């Protein structure tokens, strides 16, 4: 409608634009209501049943999971330590490989078009496959354990950071690169004297974020691939030791929160 785009017409007829917005909102609401009704009928979902049984569900949840049981604290702390080590190692390895790949993908530093397309395709493929799928696919090849968890998290970090690092390198100061090229600097001299110093702080920041993400996703990966606190959570779930499972989840949340605060302080000093 023209009222939406013309401020003059809006001032002349504010009621018209108000009616237009109200009609549009009513249409959107009606469309969502129809979709909800059709979807509910299709899957047999009853929204009001949630409210009817909410009290009993909360009581059962509290009875199963609370209070948390920290009796096996040694196993819990060992599991979270293994998780931290795996997450840091996977974040570092995946980010290092991602940075090397980004140098070949970037418009600034990539030299061979075929290599750029190949590397970008590989990074896109690895990024779009969820970590849980990688854990299932690679399980039969590498079997259950810490190495498989390390491999899965490294693949996830690589796929995510390769694209980020490539875009980061694309945004580097082109003037400094041209200045070095005019002096006859070699490719690697340009990388280490211009690109690397400018992008290193941001790359470290994203590496810290990848480590934090790995700690968070290690619970699911540990259940599927083994290793760390996720392996313990899988055992507690299997044997219905829900109070110990709650203790493990609390420890994961505390660890992620602590690492998040640590990474914030490191980023403040780098950026």
C-alpha cells in the first residue's frame, strides 16, 4: 500500500495506515491459527492437555531429578575434566586447520580458483552435517571413546570456523597487502607480516567461542561417541540414576558459565 511508503500520505490519513496494519496482523494471526489447528489434528496434539497434567508432570520431574546426588563426585570431576581437555584440544585443532583452509578460501589470499572452490565446498559440507550425525557415522570406524569425541568436535569446529575465518581474512586491510606486494614481498611474507597479525585476535576470540560450544555439545557427543561427562550422563540415563544425572548437568552448566566468564576477560584484553 502506498500509505506505508509515503510519509505525507501517512500524516494525511493515519487511520488508513492503522487499518492496513491491523488487517495484516489479523491475516497473519489467522494463518498461524489455521496451521496450528491442522498440525494439531495431524499429529494428535492436545494443547490443553499440557495444562491439565502440568502439576503431576512437575511433581514427577521433581521426584526423579531432585535433589541432585553428588555422591560420586570423583567420577563427575574426572568426567568434566576430560570434557574440558577434549573441548580445548578439538577447538584448537579445528581452528588451526580452519585458519589454514581459510587462507586458501579467501579472496585476499587464495591464489587458485579451483582450490578455493574445493576448500569452500568441503567446509560447507562439514559445517552442514550435525555433530550427532558425525558421531553415528564415524562410530563403526573409530569405535566408542575419547578419540571419536575429539574427532567429532574437531570436525564441527573446523566446519564452523573455516567460513568465519575466510570472511575475516576478506575484511583485512587491502592497503597493507598492496604495500608489501609493491616491495616484492613473497606470499608467506604477506601472510605473516600483514594478514596474520591483523586477524589473530579475532581468530583467538572465535577459537574460545568454539571451545565453549564444544563443552556445551560434549554432553550429546559423549552419549553417542563416548568420553567425558556426556558418557557419564548416558550411563546415568540408562540405569535411571536421575539424581546423579542432575548433578552432572549442574556441573556442566557451572563449567560453561565459568569458561564463558574467562573467555570474556581474554577477549577484553585481545580486542
